[in-house]
C-alpha cells in the first residue's frame, strides 16, 4: 500500500478505538473483581488458547507463508468493538463482553510483538526474514489503540452527553472506512486474492468457529451462566480484524499479510450471525432476558 493508504488505515483504527473508548467507563475495568472467574476464562481463551489454535491451524493447513503469518497476526489480536455488538445481539452479557475487550486490548500490547515475531521467524524462509522491533512495536500499538481509547474514555467521563451522541456516528464512519480498506486490499492483491481466499477462507473460518466453540464450552465447564458463556464464546472467536490489517500494512509494510485478516473480517459476520441465532435461542430456552 502507498503512504496515503497506510495513513488512512491507521487513522481508521484510531477512530474505531476512539469510538470504543466513548463506550467505556472506569467501572468496566472494576468488573474484573465482580466476575473474576468469567474474565479469567475469557482472557485465557483470548491470550493463550487462540494463538495456540492459530499456530496449530496455520501449521496443519498447506498455506503460503504470507497467509500463515496473517492467521497468526489475527490470532494475536484482542477482540474488537464488533464482538461487543454481536454479544448484544446474541443476548450475551454486554458488561462482560466490553470488559474482556478492554482488558485484552491492554494486555495484547505486550503479547502481539512476541507472537508476530515468532510467526515471522517460523513461517518465513531465511532470505525473506523480517523481525519486529519489540519496543517500537509496543509504542506504535499503544499510539493507535490505547491512547485513542483513553481519550474516548476521558470524553465519556467529562462530556457524557456528547460521547453518547457521537458513539454511533463514529462506529458507522469507522465501519465504512474499514470496508473501503478491505476493498482496496482486494483490488491491490487482485491477482492473488482468489488464491489467497481459497487458502485463507477455510483456515480463517476454522479459527473463528473452533475458538467460539472452545470459548463457550470452556465457560460451561466452569459453570458460568449462559449469558456470560455466550459473551466469552464471541470474545474468544471474534477478533479485531482492523488491528490485524493495520499491523500487517502499517507495522510490517506487507499487504499480503493482511489478506487472511481481511478474509476473516468478512467471514466473521456469518459466524457472528450463527452466534446471534444460537444466543437468542438459548436465551428463550433458559428464560433469560
């Protein structure tokens, strides 16, 4: 991608994270003391199990190195605002969903560089070797994710009416921008996109579906109520595709690494729809509102 496209992509992520901050309050982080078991299981699924499953799938499937690295970048990312929306539609525990998204976004600042570096070293041949600067990467992710979230939270705290009014327009605007970015990636990689989709489509779908199933049943294994189990499932399986694309294009400067996250960002709405159907059905069966 050229410099203008890179700036647009980074700006879109900043807008998305600002929008997420507009929906957060300090109490969202205090919930770790209210729901310690649910949050711990959700974070273990996101921070540990997801990258392990991603690596397993990237190793099992016969993928080009660019696609395998894209899967690992995706698996390293936290949940995003989309997971909160899907949790809401699926009758999940919205407070838990928001809390998991917020906390995982902070934790993955530290874990993303190490997971991505591991993927680069493992899947690329010696002549193609790339290595991320850990400290620089942490700073860059901080700038494009946590700082906008913090600004959004400050606006929410001191100008709540304005924050609530702006949350929806910001979410819509960011959705339009990322849609344009995915279209741009598709056009740029049009000669390889069909091949990449054939490779990345199935593995991205498997990553999405398997992590959602693991998330749900791991929660049920520890007797977590259905609404919370649904949110843990969605948070485990619906990742921040925009952040993954930004890491590929802005930090690694390789649009090919962004193909798997772009494919995933399309597929997750279908699996998200299944989660919504399942969540509503379970809600009616259990009598939860």
